[in-house]
C-alpha cells in the first residue's frame, strides 16, 4: 500500500490558557480564525501534511488545554512529541513569565532531544502589548531556542513557525540518522527498543521509518 | 154722369172701371160736355185763386229784395268781426296748441311712470337675484326666481326685455343648480380632507373614555383648572360644516330634484368610500402612522354618514349606511390582513392591534357592526406569534453564536444570586461549596430561559385587552412558549449542529438542553402567575430537544470516528516486518489514550450519549483495522506484520474491555472486535482444521470469518512468505506448512464457490 506520507512528526502546543494555541493550530490547519473563544477540551490534535524538500511530512499537532484538570493527560503527550511550540501572549505579561515554568515542565516530561520554539502570539494587538519583542528574543537566546512573534488572527508567521520547527526536526533526525547509520545496510531505520526502555521516554527518532 | 166724374175725381188712379162704364154707356157727348164744364169750372177756380194770392206774392218779392241788402250788410259786418276775432285769437290758439301738447306729454309721462312702477319690482328682484347668485346664496336666489317668474313677470306687460328675462329664468335655474353642485363637490372634497381628523378625534375620545379612571380624571381636572373650557368642537362631526350640503339639499328640494340629489350624493359618497378604502400610503406595514391614517379616514367617513343619518333630512338612510359599511368593513379587514401579514416588527404589530381595538370600540360607540374585525385580531394574533418567534429565532441565534458553552462559574455570592435569580435551579448542593462555584449548565440556559420569559411577556402583550379569559390566555401562552422552544429554539440548535462544533460545546449543549427541558414546568408556573390562572400541571414535553440532542450526539460520534480515522491514516505498518517490535504501534497507543482522555472529558454527558460515543469509536477502530488487514492494495503480509497488528488489536481490545465509560453491557465493546479477533486467531493459530470443520455450523469458533476473508488473508501471507524465501532453501516443516497452506486455500476457494 502506497503511504500517503514519508514521515510523521508529532508536535505539541503548550502555554497558558488563552494565549492562542488553539487559534494558531486552527490557522495552520484550516487557515481560518475564529474570534470566539473555544475552550479546548483536554487534548486535541490536527493533522496537516506539508512538503519539506520534496518529502511529504505529516504533522500531527497536539493542542493542550491549560486547565489543571487535564494536566496529567497533557504530560502524557510530552513523551511522544518531537517538537514543542511554547506559546505566550504578548499582551499578557504573566503568560510570558510562565514560559520558564513550561520549559521546566518539558524538561521533566519530554524526551531530551525534543525540538522547541517560542511563539509570542497576538502581535497584532500592538496597543495592548505588555511584552516587547526584545524580551522575547532575550528569553529565546537564554534558552537557545528559536523565537518568532505570531498572529493567528492576521496569519502572521504561523506557517513560518511550523515549517521552521519541522525543518529543524528533520535536520536533527538526518544528523542522528547519519551518526547511527549502519553501513551494513538492511532495512532502514527500524530500531527495536527493548522492553526495558519502556519507562524512559522512547526517542522519537525511532518512529520515522522512511527517510 | 156726375157720379162717374166724381168717381174719377175721387180716385187717383184705377180709372179703368170708370172708363169702362163711360165707354160701355151712352152719352159720351154728355160726358165730354160735363167734363168740359168741370174743366171750365176748375179753370175759373184757379183764376180766382191766383187773383187772391197775387198781391201777397208781390209783397213778398219786395220784402225779399230788402232782405238781400240787409244780408249784404250783415255779411260785411260779420267779415269784419271775423277778422278781428282772428287777429285776437291767434296767440291764444298757439298757446292752446302748446297746452294740448304739454297735456299730452304729461299724460304720457304719467302713463309711463305707472308702467315703470310696475316694472321696478321686477327689475330690483331681478338684480337681487343676480347678486344672490353672485353671492352664491342659491337658496334665496331660487326663492327670488320663483317670485319673479310667478308673481312679477305676469304683472308686467309683454315687453321685449321681460321676454328676455323670462327666457333667462331656466338658464339661471340651471346655473344655480350647477353652482350648487359645484358647492356640493367642494363640500365632498372638504369632508374627504376632514374625515381623517374626524376619525382621529373620535378615536381619541374613545381612548380617553377607556383610559378613564379616577386618578386620571383628577389629574386631568387639575391640569385643566387653569384653562377655560375649550371652545373647540366637542363632537368629531362638528369639525365639518354641513351647511353647504344642507343648502344643496334645499336647493334641489326647491328644484324638485331632491331624490335625484340624494341618489347623487350617495353615489358620490360610495365612490369616495372606495377611495378611502384604498390606503393612500401604499404600504401600511411600514409604520403605525400608515395604519392610523387609514383607520382615521375610514372611521371619519362613517362618523359623518352616521351623523347625517341621525340628523335626518333623508340624505343617509340606515339601510344605505349599513350596506356601505358592510362593504367597507370587509375591505378594511382584508386590507389590514394583507398588510399586517407583512409586518415583521412585533412592536408595530402591538401598536396595530391597539389601534384596531380602539377602532372597534369606537365603531361600537357609533353603533356600527364590528364583524369581521374581531376575527381579524385573532388571525393577527397567530401572525404576531409567528413574528415573535421569528424575532426570537434571531435572539436565540445570537445567544448560540456568542455562547461560550462553558459551565457558568461564579466568583461571589452576588454573582451566584444573579444566576439563581435568572434560572430556577436547585442549588442546595452548590450552596455549600466555596467560591468560585460552578453551575452544571452554561449561560445558554439562563439566557434562553430569560428570553423565553421575555417572549411570554411579549406574547401576552398582544392578548391584553382582547377580553380573553385568563385560562384561555394561559393555555395559548403555554402553547406558544413550548412551540418557541420545541420549534424555534430547537431549530436554531439544529442549525448550530449543521456546522461542526468543538466537542466541548456539543457536550455542554446536550447538558444545557436537559436543564432547559426540566425548567418548562417553571415556565408554566410563571405563565399561570402572570395570567392569574390556575397552574396547569400537564407534563412538560420531556423530549422537546431530543432531536437536537440526537443531532449533537450524532456529531460527537461523527467527531470521534473522524479522529479515529485520522489516527488510522497515520498507520505506517511495514507489511513485511520480520519481527514485531514487541510494542503496540504508537498511533494505536496515542489513539487509545486520546480516546480515554476525551471520554473522561465527556463525563458530564448523559450515559446514553457517552455509550453511543464509545461504541461508535470502537466500532470504527475495529472496522478500520480489519479493512487494513484485508485491503486489496496490501499484497503481502508477513507473519511479523501480522503479529504486530495482532498486538495493536489486543491493545484496543484491552481498552474496550476496560469499561471506558459506565453503563455498558459486559463485554459489549469487545463484540466489535469479534470478527477481527476470530480472523487473527484463525491465522495466527493456524487453526484451519477447526475452521474447516466448523464452517456452516452455528456457534463455531470462527463463525464470523468468511471463507473469502480467510482466503484473502492467507493469500497475502503466502505472497510474503514466497518473497522472503526466494533465495533460501525451504526446510521440511516449512515445506509442509506451504503445502498445507495451498490445500487450505484450495478448500477455501471451494467453499467460496459453494457459497456463491
Ligand atoms: N487579536 C488576536 N487575538 C487572538 C490571537 N490568537 C488568539 N486570539 C484570541 O485569544 C483568545 C484565546 O485563544 P485560544 O486560541 O482559544 O487560546 P488557547 O487557550 O491558548 O487555545 C480567543 O478569543 C482568540 O480569538 C491573535 O493572534 N490575535
Ligand atoms: Mg485552546
């Protein structure tokens, strides 16, 4: 059966409630924006296939709810993620400050080699801005993470953000691939993690079978 | 002989007999003798006579000659006198002639004056007539004319100018008639203009009368104390000056055309009525003013006619009035019906209804029958309900469009109380909880509940004053309210469900509709409270929103199935896998944890809905996995791949067996996997003997596996094995297995053929 894609990347959107995660995802998957607030129930995902250097890459993007009630469910999804978007709201100081907590959260729950990116959303609301672009950049430098300001409403930098994250994941994967590549050949890329591995986060690199 | 002579002398003529006797006798000589003697005697006598008178004669001649000279003297004297007289009387004669002429003139003048005096009244009357006509005082003019014609003219002689006047009279009469007709037309024109004011005044009076209460009267009195009594008209008909009409009637009466006139008047008014009945401002449904003007005009028209009826004079008869009214009221009703059916503004409807009510009440005051207007009001009530519903559809749509569909959360007592004020909720349990408290329903419930009450208020506004009993009003209100919910609101919900909604909204909506349904009883209580009627405890239609809920549930199921599909689209099986990785595929584990996550978040849902959702999802998983296995596009399946899939199925079965939601029948979800499980068991267990043995027998281990499916899968297995062993030499047991495989395949094909 011909696969409809070459590669599957699982991405995760996190950040305080209301920063625009669902909107960003909605913009990226449906190219639309809805002004009304639609609360995310527990966890949800959308799938969009993009083209990266001639490869069909399927992005399964998980959207999490900020509510405490779903925190436990949410963290379970950290493990399988290959890329995480940390979203804050430029009109909300608190959401920016919380990015540090979210990064800690990632360190505790996600696999170590997960790709990250910080998004300062709602940059269209310049008049209400509380967090300057410079502070966002500063934070990104501090953690050595890429950063971009976005607007789900005006469709600004949303595509760019996802493509960048996907491209970084692909690059990292190819690098790992090369390092681990077995000159003796055989069928490509199928690692067989032992059962003991189960407790540790399974590295996502094992998932992409055709590269 | 003597005798004969005597005879002859005695007789003048007729001498015949005497001659005869002479002739016949003898003695002619004697006779002649005698005759001669006689003659001689006579001659002597004549001579004597002449001698006697001769002197006298001579004297006379002499005297005569004397007279002659006297006469001549006299003549001269007289001539003289005559000349004298002539001389002296000449001047006199001239004077006399003059006198005679003067006398004659005098007589003529007197005669003329006399005649003139006779003519004068005629002429003054005539000029009076002219000025009366000019001043349009036609009735006196006619009287004058009458006098002229019958009294004055015959009195005056047959003068030319009299003839002229005489001939002028019919023309004048016609002119007066025409002029009075023109006046009538002016009058008609005038009342057409004034009718609306008359109607307006009458309505106003009715309104004042109806709104008359003690407080009202007192406050009015206070207000009017400073003012003198108004000197404007007291009755609406006083706005119109009827005198031209009455004058016309008089004139025509005088002209002997009273009946013609009445007929003419009625036909004119009938025509006017037709005009009045066509609304002047085209669309009456635009504003209340249009309707108002229309009703004013109609009412004014008939008030004036009614006034003429009561005023007598015969211009308007009761029959005619009722007939005209009957024709008109039907038209009024149909005009109002057409126009109100286009009204979409409930406030306007209310205003129209009030206006019609007022109209009806005023009609009653004037003794005009009101049918079919009350019926119209009822029909309008239905339309009003429709209009209201339409409006509330908009309200509901707004509520739904702007709804957050999140449970209401209150931070403090004040907020809590405001929710409790709006919606009847048994908050006993919630009362004890600390803030922030969370209601189980969203603001949709409170908003809709409040709006339904608003609707009921608005709805009852129409029936106010219609004179319906409380029970009837309440009944109809209940009916409308539940119609509003079950039709309008449910319709909005259905429309809402036509587009995909986030799960959380769907869930909340299902919960919310339940609360709304339960609250209908309270709505009924509310209705009986405000209508002051007895509480009707008929069971509220419990399944008012069931259809909407079904839609929502269906959408939840569809959504979950779609998510399952998305996961299964991520499937990335290596169908030639040599050895399974010993772990379920990540898409399966992701999917199952996703599902359990979602199912937990659905815990608010009624059990029924959750069960339906989990059933739909599981069934979808089983169907898709089985389809994957039998997909004709997958040509080969290695046993390694088969084991991997089996492992994945086991994960799913564990999920299904773990009772992900309460309310499921034991093992119910597993049944969805049964046919897949049997197929997998058959192939992985290589249990062909039992399969072939049990085929067609009820209660067998593999009853759900058709020979066709079994053959398809076996074929794929065979393909994969052949591919992997192209270069290697087969071991004995492998050869046996291959043989068996071929045999089984053959038998399966046979079974298929039998079946078909
Ligand atoms: N002006 C503006 N509003 C946004 C933007 N992104 C999201 N919002 C609004 O912010 C609110 C929260 O968005 P949402 O996506 O639900 O946030 P989440 O809780 O992080 O998923 C919604 O009312 C959005 O319409 C943006 O880029 N610009
Ligand atoms: Mg969200």
